[in-house]
């Protein structure tokens, strides 16, 4: 995740007026801003499962908007905290959760996908494969369950394969809007997250969400999911 240290306008003004203590504090906190990560493949590389047009819009417009609005909300939060404005701090929480969640979820989503020629869709080998059989029945049962839960999700949201770190057990969960998986439990780590917002499929699949869910498995990056699983389990 690319981070860039920034100094706010307020901090600069304070620095100019003689380095007030709070300005030094703000600068020393190393306030950060977030930026859009590059995709690890071309926009057209996931075709025919996901069209280049969807990938480009999804990345350049939707994800970028979450990043922009997250940074804006964090800057406003910093101002509200500096002013001791308790009401403004509370009011900003929903924008931070929504846009920060959008940035976090999409950053995972791009890594969850891979072109077929680079191994996309190849079922996991090793310990994650065994865990899927043990905890969720089989790969077929997992796909069926995530597709059913994704299709049944009302409104916009995500369907996840996660790892419960405490019990070392795989779980299937859904989250609404842009809520990250961690909102369902601090011990949950996302392995695979599937975006079931209409913006993820409508241009290509129209209203047929089940076809999108069926085809996305052809480009799921199980290598990435396995790496996260191994790291968190050992
Ligand atoms: Fe999305």
C-alpha cells in the first residue's frame, strides 16, 4: 500500500507562525494519505470472465473515488480533532468507514484475481486445499456456498472466504456496503473477497449476478489466498 507523508495546510501555517507545539506534534505523527495501487495485470487480462471496460472503470473511477474521499475525510478528521470538535469527529466516522473500507476491500480484490495464463482459477494446493475440504466440505461446496450467499445479498456488499485466526478455521461471511471483513470479527482475515456491487459486473452481465459469480472463479488467484493462509496459520 503506497503511503505518502503529508503536511497539512494548517500545519504549514502553524510552522510559519513559529512552530507551535501542536504543529510539531502533527508533523511528528507523520500524517499519511493513501493512493490508488496499480493493478498487477492489464485491464483486459481477465477477459472473458471480466471485461476490460469493467476493470478499467472499477479501478480508475470507483476505487479512485474511495481513495480520494478517504483522504478527504481523514484530513477533515485531523482538523476536527485539532479543534476539539467532538461532534464533527463522530460525524466523520461513516465516511471513514465507507471510503476506507472501499479502499481496503478493492486493494484485496485486485490481488484476489489473476489472468488464467498466470494461474488464475487453479484450485489451491497444499494446506489451504486441505482446510477447505475439512472446514467447508470441498471446493465445490465452497464455491456453491459463496455464490449462493453472494447472489442472496441484498443491496451492495461483499462475500468472503476468511480465516478465523483464533480457531484456525475457514469461514464464509458477507458484509454490507464497503464494510471490511474485520467488521464481522477482529480475528477474521480475508483470503478471498468477491465484490458483489453492481458496478463489478453490470456492464457485462446486466442483471444476471449468478453468471458473474459463476465466471469469477475462473480468474480467482488461489496462490495469493494460499500465501495469506500460510502466513496467518504459522
Ligand atoms: Fe467495487
